[in-house]
């Protein structure tokens, strides 16, 4: 695999990605696409501020803005989602992901800018758009007065299905999400993972061509998450377009062909998971942890002197030093040569998490 | 009736046929518990009418009775019928709607379908009308069985009761959409609904109230519902008076729906 490394990224201040950088043409697909297969089609080749409507765009947003009073939740974002792709909004809490999703779902009016879903204007054709949408909201919003099956049945009725058709699809979907044996039960006693699966089944009752998922696996245990991912992956195989928000990096890497990173109401980066990793971080990360002894006198200044120049980009955290480098082993050896004796050394492949932190910063967002 | 009521509102106030889906939802929930509805719908009127109409009525009748000399049972039976519908309307517009908006957020799930906020409002008002109709019919049955009505016009007390239920349910639903907890409801029921229940001419004529309180009774919808139902049940209908009572109820219900249109949109479409 040939790897294109973006030089000079080390000096870039965190969280401040200029438009020029974001809009620069992406590296040629194929050379650096590690996710394999499907995601490396040419659709990422967005020029600077592409203005023509791609006929195949399922969702198209230009300058999309949402304000609540004086608070700006979404600040002029541009993106396109093509049919059949899995598109992700990644970002910390409060970045504007949910507000964006709610506008796409036509349940939240657009403040300004352009938005079309299936080529339709949400303000004019909300009901028509929703007819073809599946929505998995952040909260389960299941009906505790009804049984598992009835939750699906009535939801099918909301989409104008006949009772018979709704029942047929409901049973099929319960099978799909492995809840058949619970179909007569009340919703309340179900586990978090089961409720999530039921919400996904509910969102599919109208056989949507676009599925919106707002933090689909937040709060679930690993088994439940993997089961959900598997189901979402199967939907994608069937040609359903997925549009999801998450703050789990592994989820984004698993599910998304392409994603945007949102921070403070804006899109700060866009690309496939692999492209983002290549563009914003190095191939590997060397994590050096130091015990108390190393920096007893004046650790930060002392360390800084020792590690300077070890790699293009080094991040010093209270408990450890992150060295972003193409070759973690070599950097570790270099650190030893310089007389550094860390308590522990870890060389790992860099992940979306590194991209995320480098773009959105480490400070806690509330 | 609700759909017709909404049609009377401003142009564009027509609820879409989709609101029927919400009624279907509520009936699906109702299907699970209809036996208990039926049981309480029959036992409540019976208990009230026996204890107050017959038990308390014995003393009232012996001590000069109510104005007009009608038996106390006949006097309070239509009033209690209307009161029970009011209670059901007020309650159903408060806690269950709060659940759908705020606690369980099932309205939000419905909004992800082709349904809109006004369909939810109209659909649940239809459900409340349905429930008030059912309760009132059961109450009517008990009244007839106990011989507590003087006139066959008592059957018209049922639509009056349903209209009264709506006159409470619509403004309370509008209010519910502005709330984020149930503390507002506690105040509403303690200082609003309960005093109305006691002092709207239900158990004694409002002429017995202190003079300064009488105009207050006049502006409450329950007073009009009780007066209308009583005149029908006793067979003492004054067309002008009845028209005023009905008009007052319709006005409050429509004002409540108009308010609900605003608060539902404001709450659910953000």
C-alpha cells in the first residue's frame, strides 16, 4: 500500500482548520484508501464550493443554518449525501449534529440556507419526505402503553399501511432484529439494546430509502453495539442510504464510507475515515507514559527539550506524551537514544479518535 | 365533532385525515384496558348517585329541597354526568399528553412519520371526545336505570357533557404543551378543577354562592354544561338559555383549540 502522508500538519494549531485546507482537492482515490472496496469511488472529488446540484444527491445542504434565538446550533454547513452511501456526522456534544439531523428529518425548520432531501424542500414537502424516511432518534420514544408488536403496527398505520401489510412487515422486522419471541411483551422491561433494535425495526416499517440514525448505539454494551452494526451493515448492503451521527470513532470507522467532523456548529473536515486519518494525523502514534521520577523537577520544560524534533507533531498531556509519526518503533528507539526512559511505551495505529481530538480539541464540551 | 370543531376555526385549521391515525393509536391502547374503563364507568355513577342523590338527597328533600321542588337525585344526576365528563377531559388532556410530549416523547416518534403537530392535537381531542362519550353513555344508562331523569331529553345531556369535556380538554392540552413537569397540573387541579366541581351549580344552585362569586361561576364552562344538561334532564328547557350555554361551551372549546394550535406548534416544531 502506498501511503500519501500530508507533510507539515504538525504545526497546525488544533481545532482551527481553515477552509482552504478543507476545500483542497483530496488525494487521488485508490492510492491511500485503506478501508477497502466500496468507499473508494470517485464521489469525494469535490472541488471548491461545488454549486451544481448533483442529480444523484439524496441530501444536499448549502449554507444550512439553524438558530435558536441568539444561539447558532448549525452555522452554514455544506454537504451532499449520495444514494447508497453511509454518511456520518462526527463531533462532540453540542456540535450541531442532532440539529442537522432534525432538519434533514423535516421536523425542525431550517433557519437559513438551502436543504433538499430526495430533491424536495422540507418546508414545502415535509410529509412527502418523511413518508420515505426512517428515523432512529437519540431517545427511544417507544410507546410503553403498547406491546412490542403493537409499537410497530401502529407506526405502520402512521405511514398509511393497511393493518394487514403493517402486521406482515412488523413480523418480518421483528425477525430481522431478533425480537420475535418478545413481540407480545410490553416495551418497558426490554433491555437498552433490545429497545434500540425495536426502534430500528420501527424506523424500517415504511421501507425507507434513507435512514437517519442519531447516536444509534450510545449507552449500549459491546454485544448490543455489534449486533446493531451488523444489522445496519446489512441494510446498507440492501441499498439503504445511512446517515448517522456518532461520537464513537470506532462506529464511524465501522459504518461510514464518508463523514464530516462537526465542531461548534461548523464542518471542520470531510472525507472517508482513512482519508481523514491520512490528512490530519500520522500513520502511527507513539504513546509515552512517564512515572513521577522522570520529570520531578520541572517535567514539562525538561521533557520538551528531550522530545523536541522527535516527530512532526508532538502532543504533551498531563500523564503522557503523544508522538505522531509514520514509524512508531523508530520514534521509540530515537526517544531511548535521547535518554528518555518512559514507564511505558505504546505504538498504535492512529485512529479517527486522533483526528477528532486534533480537530476539535481536548477541552470538555458541555 | 372535533374535526368539525376545527373546521370552524380559521381557514387552514382543517385537521388532516391523518389525525385519525392518532385516534387509532389511542383506541389500540384502550383495547387493552376497556374492561376496567367499563367497570369504573358504571360503578362511579352508581356510587355517586346512591350516596349523594339518594343518601344525602333524603335530608335535602326533607328540608325543603332544591328550588323548583325537584327530587335531589334528579337535580344532581345530570350535573354529575357532566362533571364526570369534565374530569375525564381535564385529566386526559393533562398527564397522558404530558407523557406523549415530554416523558415518553411518543409524539416525537409520530412526528417522524407523515403526521404533523396539528394531527396530534386533533387526534387526541377526538380520543378525549370518544372517551367522554363512552363515559357519559354509561352514566346515562345508570341514570335511566335509577329513574333519575324526568324527561327523555336527558339523552341530549350526553352531547352536552362531551362538549363540556372538550371545553376543558382543549385549553388544558394547550396548557400542557407549555409545561415541562407536572407541578402546573397539581395547581390546576387543586385550585381550578376541584373548586369548579364543587361550586359550579353541581350540588346546589349558584344563587347560594356569595354575591361576588356568582359572576365567576358564570364564566366557567362547567356551570354552562351543568345548567344545560340539567334543563334537558328535568325537561325544563328554555331555548334562549340553552343556546347561550351551548354557545359558551363551543366558544371555550374553539378558543382552546386555537391556543393549542399555537402551543403545539411552538413546542413540537422547533
